[in-house]
């Protein structure tokens, strides 16, 4: 391809990205077997935004992330990723829309070393090669120190960093992170907060499911609150103060 064609292609991508959301969910319904869990969820995330999904236990936040990845029994409605409809796609094709899912259980290969875990992920993007091992180690010096340690020997915090680092290796630009701060020491939670800030500065789009409101509050551009499989509230960071009482009621904190 000539340079001019490349430039034209890049220009087209830029102008499209100004209007097309990274993620646009409308009227999403999801089931696990006979259990109807999500009821007409609408949620939009613009490119480069950090959006937090809040809610009590069992509200449907994990199910929302799993639905985006096609990991539920059945889905109905619309889930567009960079404008591409994915509702009928199998999971591997959804991942190849440059989506990275970090599940709550992290999924580290325990018999492999840190570095082997980092060398494993396939590329999911045609345009983005993903972070190099060096970039990953710059961002997470702890992982560099533990590069030869077996997965099982890593602390909870190190495992969490590795789980996120792994999806950064794939070239994913839309990151779905499920409760990454859960159960971790405050110093590790701070490291994860710095990581989110760095990723946002690099232009990643991030959807975070969080129970830890204090972790999410300074990081997110916008918030959605779920209850019984529905979105019951959404607001921007600037409205946070005026929404505090409502949030306390909804989250029972
Ligand atoms: N595999 C499954 N089969 C049937 N029902 C499920 C399954 N997984 C979750 N559910 C149900 O779906 C509802 C939403 O669960 P989900 O895991 O999405 O909640 P959540 O908001 O992530 O909360 P938390 O992580 O705190 O449990 C709950 O009522 C839960 O019991
Ligand atoms: Mg959950």
C-alpha cells in the first residue's frame, strides 16, 4: 500500500472515531439457561473513556461484561463495537474486534512463569500489535522482578497485574475489567489506579466493574449503576457530588 493510501486510511479512521462509540449496547437482554438476567440494558462508551459499572452483588455487572464477550447462554439486542454489530458473533470473533476481557477469576496459567503467561496471548487487532514485553515491564516493574516466577507463586496483586498485562499484549483497545481492585492491599490498589490513568492517557477505552467506589471515583469519566439486571442510573464524573446520596441508597454503602 502506498503512503498516500495509508494516510487516507488513517484519516478515515480518525474522522470515524470522532463519532462512533467504542461500545454501544442497546436493549440488551441476556439469559443463563432459563434465567433471564439482563433486561434492556443500554450503555454507551466513547473512545478513550473510562466508564465504571456499579451495583450491589448480583446486580448483573459481570453478566454485562460476559454478554459483551458472548459468554452467556443467550443474548438479544444490539452490541456494537466500533460500530460493528457483534450480537451474533462467536466469542473469538468478538475478541478480534480488539476487545480484552479480564475476568474476576483472572485466569493465570499457574504452571507457567510470568513471562510465559505474557508470551502466550494471540493478537486480536489488525492495526495494533499490542504492548511489547518491555513496555509491560516498564509499566509493571513488579512483573519484571517476578518474570521467572511460576503463576501460583505470585501474590494476588501480581496475579491481577499479570491478568491485565496479558490482555494489553493482545493489542486490545477496549478493556473490560471485572473488579480488579477486589481483595487487594491499598498499595496494590494504588498501582492499579496509576495503571488505569496511564492506559487512559494512551487512549484505551475502559469499562470497569467495581465494588470499590473509592477506587473508581477519581478514575472514571462516567458511571452506570445496575440493579436487578437493569441500568437504573447514569451520570458523569462532574455530577458525582450531587449524586452521592442517591448512590449510597443504590449501593447500600
Ligand atoms: N452461570 C450462571 N447461571 C445462572 N445464573 C447466574 C450465573 N451467573 C450469575 N447468575 C445470576 O445472575 C445474576 C447477576 O449476576 P452477576 O454475576 O452478573 O452479578 P454482579 O453484579 O457481577 O455481582 P457480584 O459479582 O457481586 O456477584 C445473579 O442473580 C446471579 O445469581
Ligand atoms: Mg461480578
